[in-house]
C-alpha cells in the first residue's frame, strides 16, 4: 500500500472498478446532474445581468458576489455535511438556493439597485449545493484506500473539466433565447434536481452523522498540511483567473472576440486528455513534492502564452498549459486523503474550493487591470511569477503533507500516505 499511495498510480481497470461500484451508481448519476451547470450558472448570470443593465461593470460585481458566496458556503456546507451527513444539509440549501435564485431573477427584471443584485448573487453562491464536496468525500466511504479510490478522485477532476467545457457553450447558446434568463433558470433547476436526487440516494442517506467532538474552530484547516494544500490551491486558482481574462482579451485584440471562449475550451480539452494519461504514471511520486512541482510547471507553461503573435500560436500554447490542470486537481484530492483530520473530508474539500475561488477572484481582478493598462502578455507573465512564488512557498512547507498526529488512523495507513 505504501508504494501505491506515494505514487498514486492507477490503471484504466481501476476507473472501471470505481465507476461500476453498485452503491455508487445512483449518487454518481445524480452528482453529474447537479454539477453539470456549475460553470454555466455563473456565465449565464453574468450575461443575463449585462443584457438587462447594459453594463459589464454591474455584471462583474454580481458575478464577484456569487464567487464570494461560494468561497464561504463551500466550507460551511462541508462542515455541516461532515457533522450531519449530506442529506439534511443539501435538502435545506436546495430550498434556500431556489429562494435566492427566484429573488435575483425578480430583482434583475425589476431593475433593482446594484447592492441588492450583489447581495442576492452572494446568497446564490452561499447556498449553491456543494454536491462536489459531498461526492468526493463519499468515495472514501464506498472504496478502500488503493488504486480504485485514486481513480475515483481522478474521475471527479476530469468530469469537472468536462463541465467547464460544456458550461460556457450552453450559457452562450441560451442567452440568445427569447428570454435572457433562460440559461440561469435551466442551470439552477438542473443543479437543484441533481442535488435532491443525490441527497436521497441510498448510499448518501446511509452516511451517518458524526459523533460530537471538541473540534477546533478552524476544523480541517487546523491541519498544517491542509494549509499547505490551500496555498497550492490558491496559486492554482490565481493562474486560472489570470488566463480566463487575458485569453479573451487577446482574442479581442486580434479582432476575433468569439474565439476567446473557444480558446478556453481548448485549454480544458487538453486537461481532460492528459489527466487520464497522467493518472497512469503520476510524477513526482512524493505528494509533498507533487504540489509545488505541478504548480511551478503550470506557471512556466502559462508564461509561454505571452509569446505567440497569432491566435493559432496561442491555441497551441493553451493546449500545453491546459494539460496540467487535471493533474493538479487530482493531486489536491489525494492530498486531502492524507492531511485532512479524521471526519473532515467534506469540509476539507470545501477549504480547497474556497482557496481556488479566492485565487480566481484575485487573478481575474489583477488580470483585468493589467490587460487594460499593458495588454495580455504582461498578465500571462505576472500569472507565471505568482505561480512560481507560491510554488516556492508550498515547497518550503512540503514536509507538512503528512497525516495529522492526532488522526487516529492505523499505523499501516499512516505509513502508506507519508510522502
């Protein structure tokens, strides 16, 4: 077991074992439905607000409000899921999500003040059902430690990339519907139905409440290894945030705005393709090194985006840099298995999502300023520098990527995850 967990190596048969586990079938399908509109909702919201208000400034503030809500809600919901099991928390937040979604739509249609729109958007992010965190945490209850469990985590990362490929295209297509809020409503409905089906599936309902303990205030974040992982996730999100603004800007500067979204989809395509290949032979083997090395390589590849003088050249560079997205997402999931205190898996995934979301917000805002004043090339360069600096910080903390001392796991399991 020790050699396996250290390497995280899987085979294609491990994916088959994980995805055909009988107890996983219903929550697997429901989780797909719940997570499909994750990328679609944010873009549909932004386009809808812009269509009604006529300004991207207000639309950007509303979108930022949702991101902040997600950053907070992911941790809060994760802690509640760990404490009570997923069923009750998810059913409650689905109701609150529906109410805030209806409130935002009504506010947009009635041209409410910007602070009202931002507050309601914050509520949508806060109450967005965190099926992703629950689904990832559920796998460790359905599968023993080993290659199949790692394959399941890799599948979670790959499926999210697929959703980020489909989401923007669906949002862009639905904004042309007779009513511009169609994409937001359909995405929200899909997420709510999927979350309810997930919460009521037998495997999820069998998830027992955790016994009451004197848990620290910071919960999973009290683990030094979790703080190291959050630092890596922050850098990961920042780089993506820089690129998500700079690439469309580069397409606009080249006179082909429509290609901006397509170039980002190319990024995700290579992420999915290479993610499967990487899981068969991951590198570096020690997890404490894998986090900083992958982040540093990601930054170096993003720096290459500053060189192409044509959109074709930019597309090729996007393929190269996108290949490192899924490997990092998978590494985050595996590291959680190592460093998260016992009984905090869902909250730990929430902390990672919070760090990525905050990184996205920082990267997007900084990239917007740099693009506006100096052009996309500088934004790509700064993204690379941020990645290298944070990778260095993660490398200095690499020895914290180990099981918490207070975690009451077996000696064999602790040895198996030491990096």
